[in-house]
C-alpha cells in the first residue's frame, strides 16, 4: 500500500463518517459527491485493465445522474413546504 | 508501510496542477455565473443562508449536478493510467455523452478533459499518472468535503478576480 | 479484507463493507423520505464496490445502469405522495370547521 | 478473514437487522417508509447470492428488484388517492 491508496482510503472513511453525522440535507449531498469520486478512483486502481475504466466511468455517470435527480427533488420539496407555510 | 518524501512531493504537485486546471476552466466557461439546473440553485441558496458566497455555491452545485471539468480531470487521469494517450481521447467522448445525459451544453467538460490529458502527457516524464488520481481526489476533498462555507468564499473570490461574474 | 502475499490489505472491500454497514443503520434510523433516499444511494455505492471486488464486471455495469432508474422512480413517487398527503390534510383540517 | 466469508456474514446480518427494522423501526405506520426499509433485506439477499457465486441469479434479482418498485409506488399512490 503506497501513498496514493492510503490517501484515498483515509479520505473515503472521513467523508463516509461525515455523511452519517451531518444533519443538513444539502451538505450531505455534497459529501456524497466526494465519496462517489473516491469510490470511482478505487475501482480503477483495483482492476488494472481497460474494462475497469469502463466500469468506473459507468458508475460515475450513473451516480451523477441520480444525485442530479435528488437535488432537483430537494428544490421541489422546499418550494412546496415554503408555499405550505404561507 | 512507509511513505517516502518523494511520493508526498509528487502528490502535492499533482494536487496543485489538478486544482488549478479544473477551477480555472470551470470559472472561464461561466459555472459561477448562473445555475444550470434547479438543484444547483438550491445548493447555492442554502450555502448563502449558512454564511457563504452565492456564486461559489452555484459553482459547487454545478459540480454536483453535472459532470464538468472536475469529472473530466478524474476520467482523464484514470484512462491515461489504464490506456495511455489515446485513453484520454476516449474519456473525452465519454464525458461528452454524460454531459448530454444531464441536460447541459457540455463545452466545459470536454475542454477540461482534453486539457488535462495534454497536461498529464507533458508531465508524465517525472510524475507517474497514478499520482494524478490521488491528486484529483485530494483536490475535490478540499472543495466538497472539508469546510463548505470557506470553500464557497474562496471560489467566489477567484471568480470575481477573473471578472467572470 | 483479504491479506495478500506481501502483507497488504485490500482497500476496496474494506471501504465497501464500511459503506454498507453505515448505510444500513442510516436508512433505518432517518425518518424523512429524502434522507432515506440519500442513504440508499450511499448503500448502493457500497454494493457496487463489493461486486467489483469479486471481479464480476458485467454485473457491476448492469447495476450502475439500472440503479438511477430505481432512484428516479422513488423520487417521483415520494414527491407525489408528499403532495397528496399535504393537500388531503389541509382539506380534512377545514372539514371539522364546516361541520361545527 | 477471507472476503467471501465476511460477505456471507454481512448478508446474514443485513437480512436480520433489515427485517427487524421493517417490523419495529421508527414511523413504521407510513407505507412509504416501510417500502424504503424493505430495500435493506433485498440487498442482504443480493450479498448472499454474491457470496455463493450465483451470477445469473444476482443479475436477474437486481433487475427485477428495481422494476418492482414501480408497481409498489403505483399501488401506494392509488390507495392514498382512493382514501381521500
């Protein structure tokens, strides 16, 4: 285990704990984005062949798509609850 | 499991290169100016309410909601590590398709991937491509994972300094 | 988790197992719908990492393509459910006033 | 510990704790919360399939499990509309 793997492992553990402990929903989404970057890099470093790159790209595009949908729904729900309080 | 000083210096240099690359390209193509989708606007408003900067919040929301130059730099590093120089061109095509899926024009991601491929190819004499993967993770950690309010202030300051807001 | 020949510890299964355990506790303990869906996303990331560490690459590609479809369906359903529940509660809170 | 053994025990733990969470978890009267909780035992079954090397069963179960959500959500919304 060299410096790169050690760095990515420490970062993913720290970010995973912060996803669990944060209360704000938007900040939780930002930490989740950082964790997706780390897992995609770990997949590419674990499988040292071109197929691993394809898997990493597919995982990254899929997770970005779903976090886009989550952020859009957070906006819709905030608008709905704001209108409800009026 | 010992870590030598040479590896740390290479990691720090690659972190600086990746950070400069994607922040400058994203700022130049106008990410902090306006939110592209509804989710980026929500993230910007929330960070402004917490005491941060509005335009920096738009920048961070655009990174989360669509694959921009940050994702392009990571994909370029991964495909250069696996396939060599022509892997970077394949990564450019993949990022363009991903941008089209997320309802975005996609010039920032494509140009960022191509410039990252060229920079890694120029620097590959004395820094191996696997250090750029770690450097990119470290760069995205300083923006999205460490302290959001301070990061949005720094990004807004850079955007105003370049005159792109 | 696997200890190799030179004493190295593989990192991807360790991170994936950590994600799965934390995500399981988080899905059960949160009560808002969006928090639960964010934690479910976290859990699925751990599942894909564990599938990749078994070298089943085709299953991993299929999972990462199919999983956003499920998330989008859940999000649309939760949005409509929140809207229906809110409108029905407002209507039924007016109803006893009319009844008196 | 080997990765196969740890995956198998993790699947069993997820199956048991997920079922207890569906039965006894917080706010279990809401049908949507219960639908989201029931994803965890399904994922435990996926891990057990993974540990026994059943590739085709794993692939079919993942595809069907993400399509069955559509039917359940349609049912819950229709029930809520009919009761109102």
